[in-house]
C-alpha cells in the first residue's frame, strides 16, 4: 500500500472540511437539506420540514398546505403560486423569499423573518404575523383581511393597495411604510399610519 503523499492528504482534508451538499432526492423530513433544489409542483401536504434548509430552493406551485416549517431556512426560496395555507412557519427565515401570488391563508408566521420578501398579490387572510419582521417587504395588493400583525415590524414595507380589513395592527411599527393609500407613514407610526 502506497503512503499518502502531501497533496493527496491535503486534498482529502479539504474534501472532509467542505460542507455537505444538498441531497435533492432525500425524502421530506425534519432538518432535510434541500438548499438550491428544484421541487416545483411537489406535493408536500402536511409534510414535517421543521428546521429544513430550503434556501434558494425552487418550490414554485408546490403544495405545502398544513406543512410544518417552523425554524426552516427559506432565504431566497422561490415560492410563487405555492399553497402554504395553514402552514406553521413559526420562526422561519424567509428573507428575500419570492412569494408572488402564494397562498398563506391561515398560516402561522409568528416571529418569522420576512425581510425584503415579495408578497405581491399574496393571500394572507387570517395569517398570524405577530412579531414578524417584515422590514422592506413588498405587500403591494396583498389580501390581509383579519391578519394578526400585532407587534410586527413593517418598517419601509410597501402596503400600497393591500387589503387590511379587520387586521390587527396593535403595536405594529409602520415607520416609513407606504400605506394602502400611497402615503408614507412617519417615524411615530405605531399601530396606525401617521
């Protein structure tokens, strides 16, 4: 048996030090790594994906209704036209996720990060967004009737033409947000646009 050369040993140590690649064919489950994977139109109804790494995953038109996504990493995920109704996204990170026309009716987004997220035309009726960070989120024309936005951070969020009928905005930070009528909210806008 030949002894390892310096270069072979160095290459082996580098290989072992590299982070694990996403296994796109791994079955759905807690902490699965589907980072960068394409699962368009996948049926993940009530799947347990808590703690999963779905960063930069393509989940366009996927069925995720009732899915458990608490603590999941969905940064830069493509979720346009996805059905996330009733999903548990507590503490999930959706920073820069693309949720154009996604259905989030009745989803739980408590303590979720939705920084720079695009929720244009999204269905958010009855969604729990309490204490969620929606800094710089685009909620233009989003349907948010009866949504719970108490304590949410909506700093610089675009709420132009959003439907907020019956929404709970108590304690919500609306500093520099664009309100439903197109005006910009002032610095002291907490719970109401001033």
